[in-house]
């Protein structure tokens, strides 16, 4: 065997092409996402590297309860509606929006019977964090029983 | 011009090629199998993806096959994702795989561990010459590293806002996937989310910059492995974590990768000593 073969040195033109390619592509890679992050609107709003910005923005945290002279009494929606929490339908485990929370509340009212008073604290997930829903307005002056509003 | 002239071992780009081709199979080949009968566009793009990624994996006309794979992925994202609104094809993990593949086509990814290399070695043997050195330009490998940095940087910028830094977004994400609409009974859940959110942003900023300094690799590379491993195990990130693992190779000096492969094979070829070598610069 001979000595190891040499590798032909790239021509100046090729070197310039590589340098230009690096600068142009590097600028696109580095600065391109600025459009999606700072300037885009509408359907372009999610361009860029916004991992987790859209995830988990279509559901609400719920806490059902009934008023009691001693304070609030939590209501377990799964127990009231007769479901095992691990096997309940996904839209009962993960309540989609305030309207779905009210529908579930109405079903709980029906199961609990005449005179039931079911209320809900509701916070919905958005890309800007938790947003309190109007359904959380439980001041004594406001009638927010889901049972009365749905009958 | 130093960067443009920098050359090094082609084994690094070859490992990127093999890793990305397998990730393309993992992510797309079931979705694009012909039996789904999703229409002519899916079938044609699927056939193109199967053929191109197979050649890319085997390393036959490697750069051409890699470019073909990258362009097919681009067509999938633009036509099926943007035009036909299949939003699952617009996720970040798909874009990342597409961009990494396109950039890989600019590297000498067929110079090692490929049919191209096999043919070159056989041709040299027939001619009575030693095999050609496994060397090639590294500028596009640095672009892959730059892309990984940009993902960390812009990901951190996007999270630098009250909704994330307060822990609220992380609370929502964990609840969505684990407890649904019920507030977790885990003790310290808000504090855990606050700590997780702040440390994630700090880590992303640190990785965006720190991976460019080889002396920090001993700390940062294991950190990347644990960080993306946690994401892979706990959240639906598809091939994102695995793609970042593969791309992380682009931060390792090519000479180091070459030596590691040599040691694994029990050999000691000194590729660094090849004539006219400019440098095996760390990115």
C-alpha cells in the first residue's frame, strides 16, 4: 500500500460558496423564528419554536360543590354520576369548556334530585395561563346554582 | 473562511444520517403506508419517503438520497400540513426532523458507514490504492448544531412570560395529561410546577449557548439526555426528544466521534493526520 492519499483542497470559489451558504442558512435558522414569535398573527401565530404553547389550552379545571351552612361541601362528579374515575368518559375526566361544565352540573342535579344545589368553580387553561370563568362567580348575591339555571 | 475550509471525519455526519433516517421511519412510515388509502398525494409522498429514506439509511448516493428525503418531508409539511390542514404534520417534531434532514444533505454524510464508502473502498482496492480518507467539509454540520441552539433559544424566549414562569402553563399541561380537570392531590403541586417552569427556561437558555463550549459538554450533554428523556417519558413529544439526541452529535468534535468509533472497532487509524487537514474545529 502507498502512503495515505491526499484530499484535494477546495477551490476558493467553493470556499466562498460554503461561507455564503453558512451565513444565509445560519441567518434563517437563527432569526427566522422571530417572525412567528413577534410579528405573526392568525394561523401564522404558531410558527417558530413554541413548544407547549398550544398544548393543554382546551380544557378547564373544575371543582363541583354545594353550599352548606357550615361552608362548602365538595361534590365528586364521578361518584354522583356513577362512574369509576379511571374508566369515565374522557369528556367527564377532562371538561372541555364552561358549557360542558354546566352540562355535567345539570346531570349531577338530575341525579341528586329535587332541591339539589350544585355549583362549580371553573378555571380554564389558555396560552396566557388560567382564566377564571364566569361560572366561578359564586358570590351570595348571585344565583349560580347549575340546577336552577338548567331547569 | 476558516469555517468554510474546516474539514473533519465524515463518521459524525454518517451517524446523523443513520439516526435521522431511522427517525423518519419511526415517525412517518406507518402513517404513509399504502394500505391506509388516504388518497393519491399520501400514496405518492409515502412511496417517495419509503424509497428515499431507505437509500439514505443504506448510504447509496447518500447526499442525493438525503436531499430527496428532506424535500419529500418538506412537501409533506407544506402540502399535507399547510394546504390540506393535517395539523399533526405541522408539529414541531415534524419540522425539526425535516430541517435536520435538509441540512444533513449539505454534509458529506456518505463518506463513512455507507454503501458509498463501500464502493469507494472497493474501487481503491481494485486500483491498488489505499482507501480514501474519511474526511469532508464540516460547515453544514455546524448548521445542524446551530439549528439545535435556535430551538433552545426560541423555546426559552417563548417561555419567558408570566404565564409560563408562574408555573400556570406547566400546571395545565400536567393536569391535561394526568389528572384531567381535577386539581392534583399531590403535595406541593404548584411549587413543583413553578420550580419546573423556571428551571426549564434557565436550562434552555444555558443549552442554547453552553453546548458551543466543549469544556461544558461533560455537564451539559448528560443534562440534555436527562432533560429530553424526562420529556419523552412524561409528555407526548413524539420523535422530538430522539431527534434532539441525534442532532446533539453535531456539537461533538468530528475527530472525537472518529476516535470513539475506532476504539469501538479496536482500531487506531489516525484520520487527524491526513494531509491538508485544516482543523477539526469544535462547532
